[in-house]
């Protein structure tokens, strides 16, 4: 079985390293115990299927969805960070590997896809701009 918690930690760690910006899991990220400066992202684990190994294959699989909500002061900031998140998750090297490493103990994420990109929303949070993206990761257990 592929546990969700290690995947969430791995995705958050990758986003922080690749974007250079703070990322909280379901909450406002903190920097040195204080609310992070704008822009930042918040990662939300969403639904996803986790399958046990079939009879003929010892590998277990998981299809996990995450929402990344970017919070910024301006639309250009939100788009800038959204581009960095998109590159962090989806960009490939010339050899075909992932540019940003996703290290999941006991599993390998072999597919990543953007399933929703809602763009910037200036209406829902007053003086802040939010930008929502959802990504799906397909992982298989590794030996």
C-alpha cells in the first residue's frame, strides 16, 4: 500500500525547493514562526484511488490528486508563482526525466498531470489574489 502522508511531504518538499517560495499543507505557511510573505502556496491533499497489488503483479498503485492554491497580492505575482509550480511539477529534462525530483519513500511517481488550472481570482478574498491548480500523480510501489 502507498501511504498518502509521505507523498504529501514529498510534493510539498519539491514545491518549496523548486519554487523558492513557502508552501503550507492545508494552512498558511510559516517562516521562522511568522506568516509567510506573499506570494506563497498552500497544498491540499484531495481524493485519490489506492489499489492493493493485483494477483499477478506485486506492485501497488496510487492515483493521488493535490490542489495547489497560490496566494498573492497581485495577479502578476500569482501568475509568476503558478508558472513556477507548473514547471516544478511538469517540466522534463532533455533526456525525458523530471526536472524536479519527487522523492517518495517506498514509491515512484511515474506520471504527473495538470487536471485543473482555474487561473487568478481577485474576487473571493478581498485584497488578495488566489490561483488554483490541481495535479494528479500516478505512483507505484518500489522495492
